[in-house]
C-alpha cells in the first residue's frame, strides 16, 4: 500500500521519501515505482532516517493495522515533523480517535485518515476522515491534492469504524456468510449464490464467496474482530462479526482464499497432467472439494435488482443478503457520512458496484422497498423513513450535468443541489 501511494505521488512529480523497517526493504518497494519517476523517490529506514521527514509536507503512515504500533510511530513522528506539515494514517477501519487519544494539540490539528483502496494505482476511491480537532484547512488541502493531483474520487467520511465503504461492504460479506447457510442447506449451490449476488444486483461477478476469496478469510477475520470492538450498541452488524463454524474451520487450517494458492479458499484452480486447468469448489455442506457446478439462474430477471422481488429461492436470497445490505446502508446516514452522495460514491468507487446503495434503491423503487419492509413487520431505516415522511419517490431527482441528477435528498428531508 505504501509503495502504491508513493508511486502515484511520484508520477505527479512529487518528491517522495519511503521509509520501511530497513532501507533494503524500502529500496525493494521503490522498484514498484515506474522507472521514469523512480528518481523522485528516496529511501531509508524508520530506525535511522526518520528525522528526514522534516523536509516533507505530507507524512502518510501505512504500516501494520495495529493501534499500538501506529500510536508508537505517531509519537516518534510528531517532534520531528515541521510546522504546517500534515500527518495521515492509511488504515482500512481503525477510528482516528483511537490513534490520537492523548496526543498534543499540534498533532490533533494536523492529522486525518487518508484511506486509499488497493491497488492504489487502479482503485479510484480515497476516503478522507478528519478528527474532532482537525483543521478545515488540512481537509481542504488533502481533498484538493487527492482529487486534482492524484486523480482520486474523494469521499468525506466520519470517524466511525471502517468508515463508509468497508462498513457497508464488509457487512455484505460477513452477513452473507451467515444468511446464505439456510439456502445451502436447502440445496442451493455456492455457484448460484455467487451468480445471484453478482450482475443481477449490480455487483461484480465475484459475488459473495469469490469476493471473500479475493480479500482473504484472514483479513475478514481481523475486520470482524475490529467491528466487534467498535460497532455501536444495537448495530445490526454485531450479529455477524464472527464466522460460521465451517468458515472458522477453513481459517484455522489456512484455507484463506486466492493467497493460499494450492490450499485455496471457497474455490481453487487445479492444474491437470495435460496442462489444462479445472475449477474446484469447496462444498460448504459436505466439507469436500468438488468440480465447480453451473449456477441456476432460471427465472432470474435481467432488470437490475428485480431478482429481489421474485418469489423464488434466488429472490429470497437476494432480498435477504443484498437487500439487507441496502437496508443497513440506509440506516447509517448521518452516522458515517453527512449525505447519501458520499455513501454512493464510496461504494461505487471502492467496491465497484454498478450503483451505490441509494442509487440502487431509486432504481428498484424506494416506495416499493419501504412497503415491503413494513409488510414484513420490519423497522424502516432512517433515510428510507426520511424519504417516506418527505413524500419523496426516491433519493435523487432532476437532470444535472451529464447523466448526474440535479438534487439529492438531505437528512432533513429537503432537496439539496448535487455537489
């Protein structure tokens, strides 16, 4: 991650200093920078060269996801950095307040979260998170640099666990592992689950299990533990912070996903003697490997999201897992962001959804979703209740620049101009 941030910064003509545990490790990371920009990147070690940060405007910490280790590095950086410099942490979900609690006013004024998504050179999203005391000038400067210099899609998040994209995206994955179990028990195969939770609802073709294989069960385990500690009381995600029994056993034997190569995860590719390759699926019901099967998409409509309203097992699956994620997202504003636009942008840019949660609700019919929740005796999430009470048919309206709408529905029920 650090080398990726260095690479995109150097590509824009910025002078960069990369520090790692050893200078050799930093030099190896520098090899990932394009040759034509590599001359802009100096290297050193955290132990011997940390004082060199005094020559730099932005100090971006991108070390291991451990609060104590990050806090220790912050304490070392603070007396060495120059006045007016900015320090940020690239963390995927640790609240900034946990990293800065007890720190002095100078650091508190100049610190923020800059959460890039990996691979940095490819992914558009940059989540920007201020602390309670962060200067508005710092956020304005980071936002302008991220958007105008680095070409990122900047979203403004609040200092809550996992911020915006991972809060919603990880809920989809962790809740999905649990909510898919009854469908597996009733005979639905994992290939069908992945296929339904893919293009029919506007998600990438990795679906559920394929996405977790890409990220790694070990990473999702750490995410779950972080959520268990930091989610607010009563949050729906608290029910899904640990793995079901089968997935926990996979984790313990190192069956982590693509990174485990021959061991695999929910799936793997086996090379045959003749050089051909065969896809295998780890059957969660039998606990054995089998040949990959074809998904059953008979009766699944082609219109985006319409599968959630079909009276089929696939429809129930889509409504419970993907629909449940939409309902979860609709209850998180203004907790994780001040408006729905930042939420939609974060999910599209960070997880490659075809539409953000509120855009999807508009596509399938906001009133339709509210009526179904009420018919099932469920609690209508905050932003859906706001739309209902305001008499709004959706969360966006009008025609603005290009294909963008002109206005969005604010948390107060009034219409706001699109930023």
